């Protein structure tokens, strides 16, 4: 995610500020109980602004002290359920010519300092939309969504925020100076952490926003922007049927209020989620017609067509997405749209058409663009498992991944970046190292499921650039994988010894090592040895399921629970080739409870 050593070429010094000093910019923020993120946010911007103003609305976690320690001027005010009012208080306190607005869970990333300076020198512009890149999801399902939000504008009394919630300043600039006065920023972007699953889980953000939106809608029930915001909140919560009540009437409007592409895309996804595939296809067609250069729209349409079992038509849409490429800055877009995600969808469509080699090649193309793209790897490995003639493509994909890792360092969406200050440090810690670590964890898991140990070990080495690089970078697949591959080769006792040695050495994966020792003994029919392995982790998450498995093997009429722990035991048995033991547990499994639908 960083090009280390290139700061000087972009008008930046050693990461502590511009070569010519900070810009005439005031950083304006509002906060409440943001101790987790605030220090990082301030550090990311401190080198590039002249002053930092933080309005605190009643923090109880030391947020104000963190702000002061970070060099900010803190203003205290009461919270009045009005985001715009508090934002405008911060603007009124600013003294510089330009204002930059950040939230505490965001960080400023400077990609081209000279370009940013040029923005401020453009007398024709009063403000700029800045790309906000939000991390969403977690684990293998993590990704990014990019939006353009007006966060940089001149200090002017006519430019003020509007809205109790989902406040914005772009409309004020447009009314005072005309639509052309707002441009699109180059040289900087904002990274947002607040939509990550773990962050959402610890906040009550959705409930607060709903309450404020209800108040705002009481005063202006027909305001399309508020109706869109209400639908977007429900969409983000996964309440798609309720979201459609707000969004669908707006989608029928011919005019585009600025968020029209995102609105239509949400309607398409929501209709698909509630099973209205015909309506989803209709809205997707409208979206691609209105926004032909929006790859996300073409991909959404292809997904609907695949759900309707129309792979040929879906493939045409994917071709359009690839032609469109990455979305222009004014669209809200997901990472990989028009690039690796489109190739992944092409593979899915080609599989439906029984063109398996072409599908595998499409997955290789996706991996070449995003080496850790889980859906492409999983399908490619499965196709090769079923058709030995496709296995050379495994090595081709692995070599491409190794080249990608060994070459440029890039962001998840594929754009090259120069990061300075805090961004550079974050890049060092979470860029290539995190990518390799994630590829290691996920890649090893998929390879273990292949039950082709020789091919799996070769693929692992090839994907990480060979054995020498594996040793240099510490990207060994780990004791668990090595032991499983030994068992899969028929060397069960050696595999067990690898696990036991790692367990005794305090391996961080001790619980899973004990689980696989238990599963190996169970598969061998050695219930006493299985019991000993179980006792190694007396407080482990697998205890109840493992005891049920032992009881089932002893002939007790006791159903295996259908939970994650039981699933992990079943998967371990299959990986170790203990199919008879797996069948025995499967027969003892309790019937699944009927799924509940909450409308």
C-alpha cells in the first residue's frame, strides 16, 4: 500500500510535513467517546494542516485529553441531536482559508502532495469531493467501498452543513457559487474504519441515525434526500424489505439527484435479496442505461441474470463491466468493480455454460489482479480438484500471486499509493505483511481441503515465491497444515508428532492442534487416545461437540449438535481422510432446526 522512499518526489519530506510547511487548512472535527481512533486520525493530518479544531459533545473516555495531546484545540458543547449544528460550530472556529473535515474513525492519506496544493490554488473552485474509502466486512469477506464526499472547501460563511443526520455541505456550495464550483480532489483520500464489522458491533450508530432521521422526516416527509438516507440506513442494517419502501419510489424518478446510481444499485441488491428477481433485473437495466460507465451496475445486473439462470446474458454484462473498468471518482463503488471482481463473475457465468477451462482462466485473471481474492481461488481450486487437466492453472495463478507480492505494493482496490506520516506507518504494518498473512491463513485452509498434499505444498511454495522466500518472510503454512499434509500422505504418526511438538511449544493455534489430534485418533478408532487429546484443552470451544462425538462412538443414543464446533470436527475428519468416522458422526447428527424469517 506504500511506495517507500518516494516521498521527496511528491513534494513531501520525511513524513513529518510538506517541504514548504503545512497548508492553509483548518482540520475541523466533531467527536464523542472516540478514544479508540482519534489519536491516529490527528496524526494522519497534523503534518498537512495549520490548525486542528475538535468539538467534543460530551466524551467520558478521555477523548478531549487525546485531542489536546495531539495538538488540537478542543471546544466543548452539548449534544443537541443535530450533526450539522455541531459541524458548523467547528467551521466557525476555523481561521485558515480552507477547511478539511474528518471523522475520528478516518485517516487522511496523501497520495500526491503537489496535486493537493494545486487544488487549493484553483480560484475557480470553492470545494472538492474527496474519495472516502471505507473498509467493510471482515476476514475473507472484507472489502472496501469508495464514495465521493465534499470534505474540503473554502472557509466562507455561506458554506455550512445541512441536516440533522447525514449532514452535507455540497448543496450550500452549489447554491452560493454554482454546481461547477465543486470539483473532485486529486492527491488525497480518506480511509474510513467505521463500517468494519467489529466497529459497528461496539456502537449503536444505526439506532441513533434512525432516531434522527425520523425527526427530520417529520419536518420534511417528502424530502428525497432524507428518504434516500432512511432507505440507506435500513439497507446497511440488512432490512432490505423495509429499505425498498423508501428507496423504490425514488428509483422510479427520471432525474438523478447526485446519488442516483447508488440508489438504483441498492434497489437492485435489495430486490434480489428479497427474491424479487424480475424487479431486480428491471432496475438493473435502468441503472446500466443511465450509468453506462458504472462497472458496479453491470456487475449487479450480471449477478441478477445468473440468479435467473441466464449466463449468456450475464456474460455480456460482465464484458460491459470490463470495458467500463474502475468507476470514475463520482460513483460510489466497491473494490474490484470492473477489474478482478468482473473476472470472478465471468468465471461463474462460464461455469454455468460448462466452459470450465475458460472459467478457470477467468479466475486466474482475477487472481493476477488481486492475489488474495478468495472467491476466485476457491472456484479455481475446486475446478482443478474435479478436472486434473486444469491443475496447471493452479501453478499459473500461484506464480502470478507471487509476482504481484514481489512487485509493486498496492491498495486492495488496485490503485498505486504514496502514503506519508501515519499512512506510511500503517502501510508498513498492514500492507504487504497483512496481505501475505491473510493469503497464508485463507490459502492454507483451501489447500487443506484439496486432499492433494503434494500439489498443495507445491502451490503454497509457488504462491509465496519459492522455498527461499518462504523462509525469509516467515510465511510457513504452519504446524497444523504441515501435520495435515503428512496425514494425507499416509504418514499419520509423523503428522501427530508435528502437532504435539507445536502444542508443547505453546503454539498460538493450540486449540486447533488438539482438535486435529482428537479427530485423527477418532478416525483411527482409538477413542482412548481421542479422550487424551480432548483433555489437553479442558476449556476449549470444541469440548461439548467432542464429548458428543465420543458418546456417539460408544453407542450412546445422543445426537451430535449442529453447531460450528461439530462442523469443525466433521471438516477435520474429512481433511484427514477419516470418511467412515465422518459418516458415523453424520448419522448421529440432530436434524437442523427450521430457519426463522424475521420480516
